[in-house]
């Protein structure tokens, strides 16, 4: 059974009683993401003057005066839009309105009350939830008269704000405060597996997340680059807790416009990968392995993350009985640096993918956090040294094997410290041999291993 809730980016892994959901809604480019960041006190959502930058629902946990809340940043809500992408964004906004406990409707004070604003107000009149009307971009006393136009809505209380400068945000939070429950002091932390879904643009990352959640959580489109913010979602599957992160597609560096929205998106995707435990690398089973796939796999290894390789769209090759063996052979040839990464052949759209992927994530997570007792590890090392002694120092027989010592100093990833008399004599070839022996004996499927050589 799968149950999902949304959790924050860059916060502690806490599964507690769900705090009230506060959704920020409004037309595109009225300052919703800026207000979102201001209410959280950090830059959690990407902000740009381009309408439609926020596409998925972006969730983050915050608190005000000791009371927690879960804030939702939505894409621009335009009830009259016929554009395909804006229609998808509108759908995400409607879902956020339906599931929210509290709504903050943001309008642009400089633009005045527009017909789309009035249509949204008409929709909100049917909602039996607290709604707070924030008039944004009221940043100076001289702009206060701009509020007059908005009183035509018939609302007694309006909240003039300047999200960019922080003006009026405290007053808005004070108004929301009575609707926020007191924090449960007894709630405690629980172990959670963090999983980042990464890959090139348009390989099916958001589709996979939606399938794993069994809901329309992410905006899915054939347009590359649809996902921009890393989106975290908490999932309970077979009584185990996960945080799934949908990330922006990572293109070749030369194609990324640094300083623009995509540049921030890719940087955030790499950050999300770095704070995850397991990276699920999606590849296109029809298109085959690309150079960029290989580079992303290298980034996973560089960041020391456990890894599962998911080959998507495999249903389109089901008629070829030799395709799987050929693809895996080519994958192992191209990914010689990831021989330990398990491969899952599946289809992001198919529900059976859930039962394929979660057990594999559990297996690699177990390896990623496994710790070998020092006594057993040194006994095993002595057996290795009897077969393959340490490299000979300057042509002299090596008599120091008995004094060699090894211990595991860390997990995530498993890291071992090898103490020897002459660290400079231990080359990469011997370390690769030692890593292979450790893997053959202890497993560590799906997890990188690091071996540090230190002076005894």
C-alpha cells in the first residue's frame, strides 16, 4: 500500500502529524514564489520575471511563532487559459486548492484588479476554507491608493504586501496564526530513505514519480524542461518511509543558459542529488545510452550516492527477446565505473513499476548504511593478504602484512580506513582489488565504497 504526503526541501526528515496545508494561489507572475520564499525565510522556490516558472506544486515546511504549517507554491492559475502547458499548471493549482486547509490569494497591486482575478475570486467563493487576500507589490506609501480598486471584491480585509522587500508579510502571518495548531511536542524523528529521480530532460522522471505515488502529483508534458524546482514528496510503502525528489532534467553544460531559470534548475537538481541517499537514474530504453546519461552517472558516483539504473519505456521493446541482454551488456561496457549498480527494466507509466523499484531501493539502501564489525573485517583482510600481499616497497620483501589494520569509519557511503606503514606504496590498482574482495565477501550492491589509506 502506498500513502503519500508532501514534505519540504532542505529540512529535517520528520514524519509527524501533518501540519495544516497553506496554499499560495494567483495568476502567473504576481509574486507567489517570492512570497513563498519570504514566508519560509529562505530561497526554496525559483523566482524569475518569466510567467510560468513554477509549474509543479512546490511544498515546504515552515513555522510561525512555534506553530508549524506546510506551505504550497503553485503555478499561475488562469481559468481562461487554453495553452497546453498553462492548462497543466492550472490543473496543479486546482489540486492544491482542493487539498489545502488555508488559502492565500495573491494579486498584483500594480496591475490592478483584472478579469482573471475576479474569476478566481468567484471560484474561491465556493470554497469553505479560510482565504486571505494579499495585494502584492505595494512597497511604498505612495502605492497604497492602489488598494482601492481591490475593495470592489467586497472583502473587508486585504493584506497589502511587498514580498520582495518583506513588507506586510508579518501582518499576513499574524492573520493566519490563529488557524495554525500548536506543535506536537511528542513527535519524534523517524528514519527515512531519500530518493532522487535524475536523468536527462524528458526521459519520464515526473511520470515515474506520479506512478509511484498513484496520483497526478507532477506536471507531465512532452516539453523538455517541464520540471524546474526539485519537488519532494513523502511516501509510505509497505510500512517504510521514503522521500521522493523529482528533479529538473540535466542537459549538457554547453546547452545550459547559466544565470537563467534552467541554470538554477540544474544546480538545484545537483544539490537534490547530493542530499539524497539513493539516486534513481532514468534512461530511455528506446533511444539507448547517451553520453549525457554517462555523465550523470559519473555525477552520482562523484557525490557518493547509492544508485539504481532504471531503463524506461521497456514495454516498447518487449517483442525483442534479445534486447535486454544486449542493452545490459552495453550498459556494463559503458558504465565500467558502476559495475555494482543494479538495473531495473520497466515502464514509468505502469503500476507494476512500484513493486519493481521499491524493493531494489531497499536493497541498495541497506548496503549504503551497512557497517562491518572491525574484528571480522581485519580477519578477512589477513586472509586476503595471504593470497595477495601489499605491494612491495622499493624491491624489498613486504614483512608488514601482520601490522596492517582496517576499520569502517563511516556509512552513506561505506568508507574504510586502511592503516599501513607506507601509504604511498598503495596504488589505485591494489585499492580496486581490495574493493572487489570486499564486495565479493560483503556485497554492498548499489552502493559506492571508499577506501582511505592512512599512515599507521
